[in-house]
C-alpha cells in the first residue's frame, strides 16, 4: 500500500462520511486506519468500504475512547501494532483527518466544578497526543507528502454563553494545528470548519441551546 489514510471519530456523522468518500476517491493501494468508540458502527463502515473499493484497500479498525487520557506513547503503540516497519516504509503519502470530539454544555462556573481534564481530553489533549505520535511514527524525513486536517467548529472563533468548555477546547485545537503548520511547512495542514451539518451532535445541541443561528436553522428545517 502506498498511501495511509487515518480518520478519527469515523463511526458516524462527519467522520463516517469522510471515510467513505476518501475510500471512493482513493479506491486502491490505500491503507485506512479508522478509530472510534463504537466497534459495531466501525465494522459497518468497513463493510461498505470493502464493497466500494472492491477489497483493493486495507482497512484497519481500532476501538478507542479518546477521553481515556492516553499518553502519546499509547497512541504510538497503536500505530506500531497496526503497521509493520516494512509497510510504513512503503507509504508515499499520509492523509490524517482529526474529527473526533464532543459537545460540552454548562456555564463557566459549572464546567469548572466538573472534570475539566476529561472534557479537554477528548477535544484537545487526545488530538495533541495522537498528532505527536503520528509525527514521530511517520516523520517528514520518511514521508514528506502529508496532509493533516482538523475538523474545526464555528465555536472555535465565536463565544456562546454556556458553551465555554466546547469553545475553549476548539479554539485551542485550531491554534495547535496553526503551530504545527509553522513547524512543518512542507505539510498541508488545514483547520476546516464544515458549517452546519445535520448530525446527531447537532441534534444534541438543539436540545440544549436556542440562541445560536446554526441551531435555529436546523430546528426550522426539521419542524
């Protein structure tokens, strides 16, 4: 396989759609690594990908809870246990989509009373650790053609009452990739905000908040 494609949070929603579409675009000689909590849903995605690519791609699944406070070394072990050194040496391109994340609701004071580390683990620290592990596992000196895409959010740049946990984590996540872009000028690195996407996460947001224009548009469409 000459190409490695990684999609986190790929069992449903945006991540699932990205994995399926990339598999259709790169329908041969690609190795996929899909990571998410729901293994049954990951298996469903894999089955569809095998059909679409006529089994010409390799698809690896890893069931993982990104809130579990794994260290960078843990993510490095996942990569090392999934791909042999011989496979890694054959990769001519790496495409990594960092999609996983959660919504965190509550006032500034309420969020502070809860486990801030766990809330930021999923939306920021796990991204940081996994990105670092991947950068060590497949450095630019080995595979200079790399694309890293952070699936961002409008909340990274717009403050919303009772969304401080989500807004702060997403803003920091964007800055992480901006810094990484300066460190790796040869890579393609992007913070991509997909806009209003009708997923389970947006439905969850609708149940909590009524004061954000994207949510109001979603409600109007579904009423």
